[in-house]
């Protein structure tokens, strides 16, 4: 019995020794193969790496670049045509070249050359993984987002339509609907971009044209018309006024047009009101006339002069209602219109969409209703905000002029159309000033909700005269 056990132990001992020796031999063979692979494929793609289902093992960077250049020619042989189903005559043809759509050669080559060259295990494990489980690389692409955005903007001009919120008139303590809500629409930029990438990524040996329906999103109104009596529009929250005496007819026209377009607008709770968004395009196409505006450091004639009278009046209403002011800029210099009615400087808000905007937030518990009142005889503009009062109190400090700067010497510009010795005034002089005021808003329980200081820096402005140089 002992002899049998001894023979059995010897057998298992020999077996284990053989297994250990075999494992050691296999290990060193593995190390040798990996070492030789590293040496043989230095600066080249390791075995087990495929591109478009074809092996690219042994290729260097230049050879990969040549392969991808051929792929690029097939990528460029594409065209996609977006057609709007509501009006099939509206089509947009887009080719890869228009957005610089191309194979991302550097990214693909870097990935191919990097496979198997990871740092773990001295790269041995990375090479081993490729040998036992080959890797198929996907093509990567790049494009110019700015150029694609330009195409999106062109589409938007023809397709996008602003949502029409229900508009209400406030009479005898009740909100009465006078304009029903209407759905808006806008192009689905994200979906269009996905379709472009998908289409241009399909390699084609010949010119391929793909027709697709233009993706368009429906924009729902925030509120439905039948909710007119459920919006909590019950109280006068605040109002603002301004005067536009001595305005030229074109300026009066623009003030009336812009203010009327804001009459009845409803702002949902929690939403930020954007003047630029609500007023829309300010140009002759939308009915505005040319009047004086401040532009690029000069007073010039431009479409919509006087619209800042409207944003200024809204600013005053939002201040008095205790609403958070999200964005506001003062004018470059003091404007006389905004100091009519014994108002001090510092209570104005300039706009120049899309660069300069005026914004405030409806942080009340209910909807806000904007009502416009225009008295053309007195040249007076008023905005009233209606909603649900939460008992907040507003404390407005009168604007203080901290410093004033006299205007520079007048500027004279030679004008060959005027006779020598004659002068024509183009722009008036304005004093510069730094103006500040603080507004405090209190909760109904007496706790301070907000304290904000508004600063306006007005630049001193020289008078400008045209001086004649024409000889008789």
C-alpha cells in the first residue's frame, strides 16, 4: 500500500513539474512573440487592427493617410436635399464641402497607432488583446459648426414662426381674451445635424443625392386661450411711464408701433422676458421708419429710432413692480427724452437687438400681463403690469449724480455741399455723468428679498457741426 502511494505521489509530482515547465515555456514564447511584434511593428499599426473591415496591420502614418484620402473622395460625392412638406418649393441642397465635412484623418490615425501601445504591462497586454480579439476602427468625421449654423439661420428665416401666446385685455377687473393662442414652429437643428452626419458618412462610389423631409418642431404656447380666467391676473403690480415730447414723426411712429406690439403679452411664472425676442425684427420690412439712434459712437439715422423709449418705459415698470432685472444697459450718453416729466438720469435702458437686450424675470406666483397706454396728445407712454400680488414692497432710491463731465469742444466737419460761411448742426452736446440708485425689494413678511444698485456711466458728447466749403 505504501509503495502504491509513493508511486502515485511521484506521478503527480512529475505531472506538476512538467506542467510548470510547459507553462514557463509558453510564457517565454508569448514574451518572445510580443517582443518581436513590438520590434517588427515599430512605428506601424499592430496586427489585429482593422479599418472598414480591412486589416491595416503594418501600415505607417503616411500609408494610413493615403488610405483615408481615398475614403475622403467617396465622402465628398454626396448631396442631401431637405424639403419642407408644408411647401415643397422650399428646398435646401447641402453638400459636404459647404460645411467642410471631412474624415478626421488625424484622430483616426492617432487611434490606430495607439492601439496596443497602452502603458499597462509594458504594452504586452495591449498587443495580446489585439492578437486574441481584433479591433475594428470606426471612421470619425469633422465639420465646421459655424458654417452649419449659417445654413441653419437661413432655413430659420423661411421656416421659423414665433409662437403666439394668448393676448388679453384687462377691463373692469376681468381679463378678456382678444387674441387666441397659436402654435409656432422652428427647424429641428439637432435632428438636421444628425441626418447630415449620417448621410455624408455613407461612402458612395458615385454621386448620390438623398431627398429628406426637413425636420420641423412644433412650439406650443405656454398658455391656452381658455385659461384666461385661471392665470391669476388680478392685481396691478407696477407701472412705468416716459414722455417723448418734440419727437420727429418717424420716431413717434416707431414708439407707437413697438409699444403696441407688446400690448397684451402674457409672461408665465418663472420665465425671463426678453425685449429683443418679443419685439422681433426692427426694420422697414416690419413697418419701422428711420429715426435717430446711437450707433457706433454716433447719432445716425437708422430703422427703428425711438424703440429705446419703449424699453426704457418697460424698465421703469419692472423696477416699480419689484421684478428682478436680468439684463440692462444704459445709453452711451444722456438722452433728453428720458428726463422729460422731471425724471432724473439713470432710469433708461437701451436696446439694439441682438447685441443689446433688456430682460426681466417674472418671479411672481402667477402670469404677468403687459398693458400698453399711449397718449399721443401728451406724448406719454405707459406700461402696466398685472398679475397676482405676493405682498412684496419696493423701495426706490432717487438716482444720484455722483459726478459730471462737461462736453468736449464742438467738432466741425467740412461739407462740400454747404456754402462757405454756413454751418449746420448735426448733433447736440451732452454732459457726461455717473449716476447710481439702489432698489430694495421686501417680502410680505418684511424680510429683504433683493438689494441691487444700478450704475449708469454716460459719456460726455461733443456737438457736431457741418461747415460749408463750397464756393459760390
